[in-house]
């Protein structure tokens, strides 16, 4: 049974539901299913580093919940009916939660791997106190006796007096660590250990061993009904029933209070061949509820009247026709029985990639339109594919827009409670800030934390949508800020949002510096234009003149230069003549060409 992907399992007190933890790739999945095979709900843990160390059923008000003790110092309160995490009890430390003990619906006692006791109030999931008890080390299990006493087990069992936080009594234990600790009656409790086939029943008043229940193989799970019967599941997949465990066996007085063998043994028809074995058993009155797993992770259940069973009973497991058909099917896409039945494509988490479906649709529409225009001999107007994609995106956006805040609020609440990503995307597509404000104002405060966590996930993965999603974050913090402040350890719940916004805000100083430099550069551009000297008309004229001296000499030699060309050249050449009388009466000419 150690090789099974099912790590933990526990029936509810009535035996109507079972909660089990299984491994899927590198993560763990928590599943709750009725014993009749209906109403299966499951959640997949967010990170591969999260591991469930213990499972405990609890009744909070009218809601039946499952407490999940994680390895990072948190206790998650999972509500199977709504398939959501109602709240989290945070110890403040990152050590593994070893065990839980609940007093009705008021308090929850927790022990972690550092032997620290925590007391939580179930009403608000707040931490009331935490402490360590001297001489209590390597603790694994807890069991509440009354409002003032608590049993804590490592290899031995210690009775802790809660008001004084001291050990009042010590009971002899096992060689290996204790893995099972339960009350039989108000005066007796039973213990079982790792790799041990003995169940010890202790008297609380005298601290002596009342009886020892001997199993055929190592213990896996225990279920009991007061002092009338004890049902134990072994690692070999067999169930052993002990009637009246507190009543001594008649015979040798010296050994009358010691060992006791099982009265009835239940095994399957596949146990000897190494096939399907019984995983756990739950006792409710005269009914023992058996559970096993078909195809590794598909739970199956059966009920038996244990008083009417023979001493050695072989339970026949019949393979269902549906499972055998799918296992031997030659179809291209056969149905996998181990796959979750409640899987929906809209609930799948997409961490990366691009959706090009609307691109192919736009290309197909564009090709159809071009073919129609060619058939009609009409010249198509110039329109790019980007324009058509923009129009299509706008049309689709308008088609999915809800006009009333009440409708969007109901849609958003259903998406958060059912963890439906596609439904949540439909609600978050609203871009009207007034609509977002009215929607958030109608949202229930407990769902505000879930909304912030979903927004933080989308902002981290889709940076191009940050401006739109920031509007949702802003109004959620403004409207539900009072409720968020009252939540204990809020930073740990919204750590992803805080880290995302902090990482994005680090770019703001650089952008401000860049904006300042751009503005400074733009302000200096007009001043540089004014300082430039205007170009004169003489420079323009000089650029228009093209003078070819060789051509002019050739024309003069051939005598082809006429008076009209001389006049044209005189218009292009500006002559400045200054005449001065020389002593010889010869005038002097000064010509300047510009």
C-alpha cells in the first residue's frame, strides 16, 4: 500500500463521505466523494512544494469541512459543498503541521514539527495562543480528553495539563513513533505505531495497559465504536474486527489482560494474487464501511453487517463492466477511469501560450470577402489584417459585455466559488470603471480575498492587461479595505499580489526620469531653431548657378556665342565697376562675381 498514489484518507464521523489525498505528477489533489459514488469534489494544490500532512473532519456551524494540515505552517479549511477554501489558519511559522484536534466547533489544537502547541478559534480562524511543553519532544499525534487535558504522543503518550502547560502523567508507549491515538471511552484510549502490529489500550487513571490487540500484519488505519468494537486495516489490505476490546479473555489470569486476537477477518478475493486490496474501513454501529481503489485512484465502497460475518470472510470484488470495457478498449480515444469526472476545459489553468483562434477566423472571413469582391469585379479597399482583427476583437468584446452590475456580481461570485477560470474571464472583461465599482461594492467581503488572489495571478502572467486589472484591484481595496484589515496575517494571503505590484512599481522611478529627459529635450528644440541663421537669397542663387568654363571656351572658338547668350550671362553675373582716373587717363574696372 505504500506504492499507492493515495497518501491519506479519512471518513467523516457518519461514514457517508471520504476525503483522500492523492498524487498527480508533482502536486497533490484533495478529493471528497460520497460513499455512494456521487457528488465528487476535488481541488489541486497550487504549488508542488505544498504537501498535506494530516486530514481532519470538522463541523463549522452548518457546514461540513475538512481541515488540511500543510507542511508550510498553514491549516486550510476546505468546504466540499462549495468546492472552495473557506479560510486559513496560519501559525506564523513555516514548519510542518503534524496533527489536529478539535473541540466541537469552538477551538482547534495544532502541533507542528517543532513540538509547538497552537490554539485557534474556529469562529474567525484566529490564533489564540501558542506554547511549548517541557519534556514533550518529537510529537506526532494529539487527542483531547476534556477542556483542561490533552494527550500528546511521540513514542510514549503524555497527558498535558493545559492551564499550567505541564505534563501531569506519562504512559508507556511503543518502540516506533505512534501514528494512531484515539479515545475508546472517557477512561480508556488506544494507540498504534508505525511498522507495528499491536494496538495498546491504556487506562487513563492507572496508566497501565488494559489490553493488547494483536494484528496479523502491520497496522494501517483504525476505526472504533466506543468500547463495543474496534476495526483495524492492515498494510496487507485486510480488515480485522475485535469485539469487546476491554473485556479480558478467560483462561490464564496472568495473560488475561494482555493480548487478544481478532474475532473476524475480512479479506478480498484478490489479496492473495497481489491485486486490489482494502484500503480503509469505518465502523458505524453494526455496519462496517469498506473502501478500495479500482485502477489505482477510482474509489469504490461496500457495506457489511459485521456481526453476521463468519470468522474468516472473503469479500468478492466484482470488476464493473464499464471499467473492464474501457481498460481493454481499442478505441482511438478511450475513456480513462482514473481521470477526474468533474474536469472541465474552462477550469484548466493556462500558464503560457497564445490564443490564435480569432486570427484564423479573421483570415477566413477576409479570404471569403476577397473572393466575393473578385466575383463582382469590385476593387477592394485597402484594409489591413490588423484592422480586421481589431474590429473582430471589438465585436467579440461587445458581445460578452453585461450591462447591469447585479448580473456581473452574480457571475463573479459563481466564478470565484467554483474556481471557473472561463467564467471569471468573462466577468473581468468589463472595462467600464463605473460598472466595476458597482460590481465590487455588491460582492461579499469574504470573496474579496479570492478576487485579489485571482487578479494577482493574472497581472503576473499577463502584463498587457495590467492597466485594466488595476481598476479591479483599486476598487476592491477601497470598498473592502475595512474587511481586509481585520483578516489576520493578510500579507501571507496576498503575498503574490504584493510581490507583483512591488516588482512592477520598481519601474516607476526610471519611467519618471525618462519622461523628464524627454520633456527637457523637447523644450530645447525650439530654442535651437531660433539660434539658426536664416539662409540669404544670395546663397540660393549661388546654388542655382552652374558654370561650365570649357563649354564657354568651345563656343567662343566656334563663334556660336551670340548676343542673346551674352545678355543671359550678364543677368546671372553681377558686375560692380568702379572707375577711377589714373594719371595716364586709363580707367580701371573691378569685377566681382558672386
